[in-house]
C-alpha cells in the first residue's frame, strides 16, 4: 500500500508535524526481514514564508497561503500511484479563511481519504463549521481521539456515526528507567512536577506557579519544570509577553529555586527522558474546550501521574483512577490535590501504574496498526457506483427550503437595501435600481410559482422604487441614499437594461391589471433610450426584457423591429471580435458573461431566427468550455477577468454570474430540448451550495441569504441583495426547469407544490 500523508512535518516545530511523522513511520514499519510492508510519501505544509530542509519522505511542500500549491499537491497524489491519503487537520495550518484552501485539494484527490481531526469546536464560526462539514463529506473515514469528539461531529456537524473511527492519540515507543533518568538529569533529590508543549496564555501555567508556595511549605524538594517554546503564532503576534509575565510572577513569589522555564522545542527522545524523571505531570489549561491533547497522551504513555483541569480530553482520559482533576484557574484546589498525592506515595504510585498500563496500549506501533486496518477496510470495500440515470440530474429534493426571510430583512418601505454586513442590512449604503429590478423579477417569479403572499406584499415596493427613479426622458437614476436623496442623475446602462428585463417580465406575469399598467407605463417611457444603448450587456438585458414583452404582445411590430436592431448590434460585436479559437463578443470574458448568449437565445425563440440562434449556441458552448473544465462551474473572476491570450482570474467569483449561467442553460434547453443543458443548469446552481473552486456553500442556511462571492481568502460573508436575489432566482429557475422536464414527460414531479408556475 502506498500512503500519502498531508500535514505539517519536522523539522518544522509543530505538534501536528510530530504526529504526522510518527503516524507515517508507524504505518510503514519494516518487517523482520527488513522489507517495508507499505510505502509513504509526505506532503508538508510550510508556515507562511518559511522553508525547511525536510527528510527524503517529504516529496512535495505546500506554501500555507499559496492556493495553487494545494491543487498541485492533488495532481501529484493522483499521478503517483497512491492508494490512500491521510490528512491531519488542524485549524490554522492551512491557508485561506478558516483553512478553506484544503477543500479544493480534497475535492480533486481521486483516491480514498482518511482525515484525522485534531480540533473540533463546540461553538464554531460559520466558516469553521462549513469547512469542517465539507471536509467530513469528502472523507471516507474521519478519525477522532475522544468519545466527546464523536458526539460533537454527529450533533453539531451532521457527520454520520458510521463514518467516524475512534483511534487514540499515539505515543512513542520510548522508555527510560525512572531512577536513571533522575540521576542523569540531576533531579535525584527532587519531586518533579512538569508541563510541556508550546506556551501561550491558554495553557494556564500561572495557576501552577501560584499554587507552588502552598506546596513547597510541606514539600520543599518540589521542582516545577516547564518545557517548551512560545507558540509561533503567539510569538508572531505578542512576542514573549506571556513568558515575561511568568518570569515576573516567579520572581515576585520568590520561586526561582523551584521553577525551570526551558525555552526549547525538545526532541521526543529527550522529552521522554524528562517525562520518565517526572513524578506528576500537570495540564492546567484555562478552559474546557480542548477535544484532544497530545501532551496529555504523551504523559500517560510515559506512565506519569497526571493532574489536570477538567478540559474535555482530560475529563475523559483520566477516568477510572488514571489521574486527578482540579478546578479551572484554582491554585488552592491544585495545591491541595498535589499535596495529597505527595503525602501519599502509595496513591501516587497506583495512579502511575494505571497510566503506564494505559500507555502500553497507545504506543505508535499499535496505533499504526489501527490506521492500517482502517485503510485496508476502505480499500477492500466496494466502490460506490454512480448510477447513470436517464434524462437529467436535476433533483429538487437537494434544494434548501425556499425562503424570503433575508429578502424581507433587507426590504423596507422604500425598496431593498443593496448591501449587508454579514446577514444584517447595511443602511449606510442605501438602495440601487439594479437590485430593486432584480427584486421585482424575483417576487414575480415567486408569486407565480408559489402564490407566496409575502412576495405579493413586497412586489409594489420594488415597482414603486423603479417608478420613482425614472427621469422625464425615460432613463433612470440608480442610487438612492437611506434618507431618500438621489445620489446620481443618470444610472448605468447596465442598471437600465436590468430594469427593462424586469418590466418586460412583469407585463407577461403581472398578478393584476394595476401592476401591468404601471409596468407598461414605465417600460414605454423608457423605449426612446433603447436605440441609444452602447453597452453590450445593457443591450442584452434590454433584449431579454423586450422578448418577455413580446411573448404576451406578439403583434407589436414596432417592438419587433427594435428587437432585431438590438440583436444586430450584438451580432456585429460578435463578428468583429470572434475567431475560431475565441468565438466571443469581446476580446475578454468579463462579468455577467452568460447574459450575452442568453439574450440571443431569447431573441431566437421570439423571432424564430436560426442565424441568431446559431451565434447564441456557439457562444454558449464557448463559455461552457471556459467555465466547466473540471466538471463544475468555475466562474470567471471579477478581479482581473480573462483577457484573451492571458491568464484568467479565479477570484472574485460573484453569484450574479452563476445566476446568468443557470438562466442561460434553461433557455438553451427551451430552444433546443437538449437535456444536457438541464444538467449544466443544475451544476451551475450547485455552485451556490458548494460545487465550486473552494468547495464552500455560499447559501447561508441560518440567515437564508447568499454570501457575496468567492474571494482568494474564502467566502465573502456579506449577504447583500444582489447575491441573495441571484440565489433565489436561480432556485426558482431550477424548480421551473424541473417542471418543464416533467411536463414534457407527462409525469408527476417529486414536489408538485414546489413546482407550479409560469416560465421565468
């Protein structure tokens, strides 16, 4: 078996690195005749700009914040005959917001994955929870080191229990004679208390220091040793502030002769020499939120009597007399506990014996065997075959329940607020025409499909905003402050086009005549502007609006002429910039790209024009080639876009682009009846739910809003109107596409209450 290990790795000074190395060695031990049963290769994570001279088993390194390194690592694993991949996960060692960069790596790896979780948070942030849930979805098995971790995963992160494996934290198979170690370390006459590991404020070492005066009154031979460097993150942000505080505390309590602070990262052999000389090991952590402690496991493995605060792992591990607990941040309780053990050697010895027996069971060779058994079981289990269903992959049961909760939160009696801070409306940014036009379109679609009374109540607000923002010449202002002051005299052509789209749709789907007449008035006041448009995206949006109008008013010859004229402008733009390798309207792919072919497919349907349809199909296929290279939608990033002949921008990906792709493939299906377009439609929608470059859901299941985009650091958690409306319109389009499909088959849909309505 060839095994790939991903994690930090020595000589980088990191507890996860030590774990990774020990596990890799334990799983690839040599047989008696010297042959290795299994081969290992390691992919090591470098911290920021640091580099290390790694041992030969490290075949590749990943720069923590270098996103492309993660994809290179996935390709490396896939092309090197690896059978199984083992990831050591800890928040903070992977790049991006919450370590999100590890998700694309796991997604691209084509072999079974085992993930060891070193931290599981009881109260995670939104991002931490989303990332860990996605990691567990992609893993074949998730390994935890405590029973409480299993409870957390099942209850908080929705991980199936049968996917979780419990394997204890391993300890090195190193033993020293206690008396000999004390003699060598010149500690023969001392009662040694010890704490080791990276040092930081959360370790609670001051609790032990404050307890020592009470202890040395009865036991003046006590020496407290703290072995470990300041944690690199603490050192980077706060320097040696905590260590300096401890040294000052020692001086003030006159404990210089009873405490040693050894500022070193000690190798394991030397560490176990110290542990064997230790009488009582102390973990005085300040709060319960630690699901796994490697230092605690090491102390138990070396046969130390452990005294600890009742953090989660300690409370579980020290049951049945294997150690003693004391209250958090309570020097008096600690002093009492330690004095009791030091006064009663037989009790201390009994605890040491139980710890020693337990430690025998968690030596690395035995832990390695457990991991090997887990890997072998996964490899022997039958691979899940994806059934090839006829027709389409659209599954409406996958969709989250449809909700207007966030839209209601963003809407007041003026209109929909354009921006949000996380899920809370940002009143400072006011309103814009684009979003109120989208909101009108969404509310019309919602009412038509679901007869939702809230959509009907919100609809006149958005329509009134559009009417209020129209100038006398038929153009529109765009921005309005929260106190209803105009912020511009003339809005963008793009906002004009989107408004015409919404008004055109309104005239074909108005809930009553009052809405129809109001929409018609504003629409026709704007008609003189149509011929003046220069932006091709504004032209495209306007084409779509005219097409919706003509579907309910097919005899309007004047409007048909205007439609043909606008289509000619788009076709001319295509002919001017198109080539065999680049069949597109511009020399770049920018924003809202799918709107361009979408408009031509709408026009082709209304005009029954094969030439227009041909350009629409050709450009749709080109856009598909550029955005579906990996089997999921990878939107052209708005950071630098994609200039012909140059490198495409991966970030920032925006929900309106995903919406445009959903609408494009739906229209492609309506025009051609090719069901493959419905597959692409559904894959485009799944971009919102995590089928994207970062493997992160943009839909917020708590707020019912949609995050504003995918950035290089992770998900932009703000949930403005544009992104949330893009999600909801996409959701409704998926339901309508499914309705269209089942109607063509004359069969009943899965959720008929969810799938009723007119075409968007």
